[in-house]
C-alpha cells in the first residue's frame, strides 16, 4: 500500500495524500487513506484509487441522490482505468458491492414515509410522493 501511496504522491503533486480514519477525497485536493482498516490489501488499494477517481473526474457537487450515485459510478470507472496503470487487480464484485450501498440508500430514501410508494427527489433534495403528497428530506448518504 505504501508503494502505491508514494507513486500517487509523485504522479499527482497537487494532490495531498495523507492518513486518515477512512478512504475519502476532500475537495479541492486532499486524498485520505485509512491506515487501520479491515479491508484486504487489494481492497484498500481499490478504495484509494476510487477516491483518486473522484479527484480526477472533478465532480463533487450534487443536488440529488441519483446524481450522487452517478458520481460514485464514474469514480469507480476511473478507478478501473487506474488499476491497469498501477498494477492493481480490479475487483468488479467489490466495486459493485460498494455501489450497491448507494443503490440501497437511494431505494430506501425514495420510499414515502406515509404510504411507502417510491417518490421522486427535486433539485433541492426534497422527496415528493406522487400518491399521498407527502414530502420528506432524507438523511446523509453512505460514505
């Protein structure tokens, strides 16, 4: 893992790569990696490359949960490209499991709190039920 971190620090001098509690990209240019993790070595590398993917695609703002899922999918697609460049084995199942956490969140978030019908989210993050007219704001998405 340290070799990969060193390579990334050299390849992206404008990006600050440092230890943290979890794998996370923080705009404008800080990439955190978890020093202590339960992930296997390859999974940790994939998470690091995924977070680098966020930096490379340059998309961090979103106004709806579906846009967040789209950004996450783009970052995983970028990670897949980076795997070849940095000799990391891409694990499609692992990436899909991580995306599933966002898909599951999106499904749960869209369920009306009154009648359980799937609602829709407007550009301000407020969900609306087309059946009963209820509105609700969803909690924080997964990280």
